[in-house]
């Protein structure tokens, strides 16, 4: 099985709201494990940045469906690469909103910039999603240790 990573950006179609985003997340989390797809979705007002990882055929099929989904406009692939390891192996679909990036200060655009994934290079996009994965794993590990310490 060939493992690939696909990072894409898209703009919301007019009228897309919180319910639509929740539907996307629910469907991803329900369907991705069966397809052996993992990944991360970053939402900012008007745009998505998403990283998908998994078997080549499954990722390709899912991306074709995303590109055809009328909730997305201007879907643009930033990176498509063969990979040896998953960055988001623990998540069927991790999710972060741009406004939550405050918890990740090194990732926040400067005060005079807005989060614009269309302006990212493939390398910047991968660095961004990798940093989120690492930070989330660190936070998860830290809270697990805290829970263990409290149970003693």
C-alpha cells in the first residue's frame, strides 16, 4: 500500500455556516477510519486548509469528492507526496479553527496579517500542519500525565 499526503486549500461557497462545517467533520470522522484516512482540517473565515493522509487510491477518491462538493470553491492542491509515516496517525480528522491558533502562538500570523492558506507554499503548509499535530500531541500527552498524577 502506497501512503500519500495531500494538502489542499479551498474557499467556502456562499452560505456555508457552522452546521455545514460540523457535517463535514462528522462525515470525516465516521468515514475516514474505514478508508484508512487520517488528517487535519483548519477552518478560517471563508477558507479551509486540509491535510489528508492514507492509501493513494482512497486519498485520491476523497479529494475528487471534495473538489466536486458544492460547499468548496477553488480547491487548490498545495502538496501531494508519497510519505513513509503519517503526521496525523492518531486522528481520523483533527480540527482547529484559525481563532484557536492563539493556543499555538508560534503559528499565529502577525497582528497585521490574516490567516491566508492560499498564500502558503507546500513547505509552509506542511510545516503548519506538522506544528499543529506536534502541539496537539504534546497537549494530549501533558493532560494524560496530569490525569494520572491526580488519580494517585
